[in-house]
């Protein structure tokens, strides 16, 4: 499962927001919800991002987007 989410991060970093979103869209796990929140944060949809942060059991990430992606990668590596 985490491998697929790492693939989604790879897609995002390659500029494929839609491809990354397609990966996380139907994944019910908390890590996918966190990545889903991050994707909506990137597009500027703070309301939708807040919903997905809540689904992930997390507060919205307060730091830069790059730091959040690094935190996501670290979480998915474990």
C-alpha cells in the first residue's frame, strides 16, 4: 500500500497532480487521506484540504509544502 502512495508522491513531484489524486482518491487509509489533503492544499482548496486532514486524524500542516512532502515521504518509508 505504501508503495502505491510513494508512487503518488512521485507523480506529484513529476507534475502529475491528477495522477497522484487518482491514486489516493479511493484509498481509505490515513496516509492516503494525508496525501489527499496535501494535494488539495497545493491547489488552494483549503476547505477540501481541511476535510482530508480531518480524515487523516491530523491538523493542517503549518510549514512549507516541500516540508510536508518530505514528512509524507518519511512516514511512507516506515
